[in-house]
């Protein structure tokens, strides 16, 4: 191997190592905007405050699809569909959970405002879909009865 080849190989390895380091940090950078305070709230009013929600508007343009009864609170499938134009965020809150805010999704302009996920529920509770559109907040609520323990047991 000549010196020129070794030098270019070292440069390539350095560049590859740098790229790998940047990619390893990328997930951490993606979570930089995570609202830790909101996810640690214990009450609905505190969650709204941490999210910057003053007076959410109940809306029939938000649909929550979920079973009325969850046989296992550890895995409760839910879906929220927003028909409100310019929806940029959909969050799920569970009123009686140890932590109220359970999931939050930011939506890009080309994304359908339809989110499916699985929540963990401690007990029978209202599940609230909180939708942000044009800087305003809208809600829909559905009570889900839990027959087997989730968060608490």
C-alpha cells in the first residue's frame, strides 16, 4: 500500500466515524423539543397549562375510535381522526392516569391528521384527543372502561 492510499483511507475512516457520530446523535436531536414538564403532569389542568392550552374547544370534527371496554389496560388501542383544517398536532390525555399526557404527535403539512397508537391506562377513565390547528386547541372525549389493570397493576 502506498502512502497516498493510506492517507485517503484514513480520511475516509475519519469521515465515516464523524458521520456515524452525527447519526448516533440524531435521535437525541429529534427529541430536543420534547415537553418533559407536560409528560410529567398528574392532572388534566396541569397538562393543559404545560402544553399552553387555555380554553380548548370541544369539537365534533375530532373522532376517537376505541372500544368502550378495554380488557387489558396495559394495551389500549386508540385512534384519533381530525377533520379540522391545518391540524399540526394530536395528543392523547388520560384523565385518571398517573401521568395525564400519554402521547403527542406533531404533523407535517402533507400528513393525514389520523393517529393510531396504544395507550396504557391505569383504570376506567376519559381519554381526550387534543388537536392543535391554526394555533387553537380542540378536544374530543371518550370514556373507556378498563377491566384489567394497566399502569397500576
